[in-house]
C-alpha cells in the first residue's frame, strides 16, 4: 500500500478518527530523538570497534597502562 493510498483512506475517515490518526502521528514524532543524532546498529558498532582494536593493538596496550 502506498502513502498516497493511506492518505486517501485517512481523508475518508470521520473527523474524530482523523484526530486519532493525527494524535498517533504526533506521539510517534515526539518519540524520535529530538537531538537529530543518527544511531548506528549495535552489531555494526561492535564490528567496527573490534576492527579498530585489531588494527591498533599497541596503542590500546599503552592506553591501558
């Protein structure tokens, strides 16, 4: 189903149900990070971190001292 089809369906709803849809969308918008910072997938972050440790082991040994 396309966004245009969903919008068309919403337009056909009675005003009270349109308000419910609007309230849902406003709530969903508030739930997204307000700081605008994009987050990385956890597993991808771990894989990148492991790669950095593997490429620079001496640096991390010195930092650990």
